[in-house]
């Protein structure tokens, strides 16, 4: 069954583009009614402020504290996935360019700084709505430079506090002529789908300054999967002891402003918005962006883990926990049935235990996400 068929049958109603006619191009500031038959009017900066306040209030914790988290391996798994994605894209860019410039759109506290360092980029611009997060990101960068080897060339960096769904980064750059080879937007773009104007502004910031041949990459919740799980639930909510998603109602999923509350243990507790991916793809064409691929986390994992380098990286990053547990380390979860899938896999494939896995609850939580890669064509 095709993706659009699954959308209409199993998920009960994210609205498709009206009669699939081509999207009308618009001038800046004009609204395009063909994009959003149930368009939600932008009511101000209330939600953006909630996002900024939430991430500003998150406390920076050390490795020891993070290792005690119920979702430590899931977080490592997501970090491994980003590492593989970023590494492969930088390898592609470096085939044609020695000097690589990157925009980290929604940089947070700088969780990807080491990835950019490993990728040997030349210049980085970090932008985020949360001022405290940007300050911590800049401090991480300064600390990284101080600890680096004298002969190591560390990329130069610029830090911008801005609501990238409402403000143009091109007006805030120290060099207005700067162009990027990669824009990375990790677990962020869905916040902009509160309104058409915000989604357009975020996309403009991501793509407008990309060079031809540059890439826009990211991770975001999969609207198809979220709606499918909602429709299968007996209430307006679904999840487990790791994550919880709550909608206001079922059956009406507008193209913009379709809000749900998302909670992930100790990391996220803030409203988000569905990103209807076919619409996302159409909007990106305005900036000459071609979709290279869209893959669920499971699809991406199953493909990339076949590479021995990625498998080795996963082991070093402790992205999976060992099952059964060793005498020294217990499992992150002792819930009933949380590791039955590992037992079944061992029996069905003949793989001997122990093996690397996540708990059932963590797999369910991480499988709501997808990976996307766009390329800018000339």
C-alpha cells in the first residue's frame, strides 16, 4: 500500500493537498489559501515563548547523571543516528569543497558541536530561540577550543539567539553574504508548523542561504505514525512509561496548527505540531530543494547498521544496552515484557545472547521519528 493510501485508510484524515493541484507561488507576506484550507491564524508569540522557556529551564547535567536516566540508551541511539547522518552528508559535501560552512538551526545547548568538530568543518553558525541554551552552546564551544591540541584547527563559530520561525537569520549574520553547505535541523522543525507563516520562515532560514548542491538535513516526528497510533488508541492519548502524546481530539488534522502535547522523560515537555510531510516537500520546492530521502528511524537504523564502521560507532556510543544484563550493570527497565522482543529475535535468528537492544518502551518512543535529507539544485 502506498504512503498516501495508508494515510487515508489507517490514519483517518490528515488532509491531503486540495485536489492535488500545483501549489500557487506567493509573494512574501501574502497568504496562500491553497496550502491550508483550515489554516490556523498566527496568534502571537505565546507558543514560541513556551518553547524558549522550557529549553531555557532544562538543567545541564553531567555524564554521570545522564547515565542514570531511564532513557540513557535511547538518547545515545538518537545521538548515534544523528552522528551517522551528519557524517555521511559531510563526506558528500567534502567531495567538492574543502571549506565547509554549516548552519545548526535549533542548536540547543550544543549537543552536536563534537560532530561538527569530527567532521572537520570550517565555519559554524548556531541559532536557537532559547537564549540560555545559546549561551551554554557558546561556552561549550569555548571550552572545546581551550582543550584542543594547539595544532588542531577548530572551526570558527557564530551564535545567534532568534526565533527562527519568525525572524530572518540573513538579517542577523555577521556576514550577510555568507552561504552554507549544510543546514542541520535536529528535532526542531515541527515547532514551526504552528502556522503557515512560521513554517515558511523556518524553511526560508534553512534553505535560502544554501549553496547549490548544499543539503538541508534533519529529524522530526513522523505525522503518519503519530496519527496512526492516535487512531488505534481508545482515548486522545497514547504512549508508555517513557513518552506520552496527547491530542485535543481525533479525526481532524489541519495542515498547520495541529497541536499535540509531547512528553519524553526528563527531556521534553512542551506542545508540538504535526508536520504533514508531502506538504513539507512541496513547500521546499520554492527554494529549489529536492527530497533525497525520507526514512523512519527504524529504516535508517536497519540500513546503516550493516556498515561495520557504524556498528563500531554504536558500540562506542553505548547506543544499545546489553541483554541479558551483566553482573555489574542492570537493565534500565525491569518492567514485565520489556525485553521479550530480544528473546524472540535470538530464537528466530539463531543469534546467541547477549545482544544489544533497547527496551520495548524505548523502541516505541524512538520509532515515532523520521530522518529527512533535501538537496538544493541549481
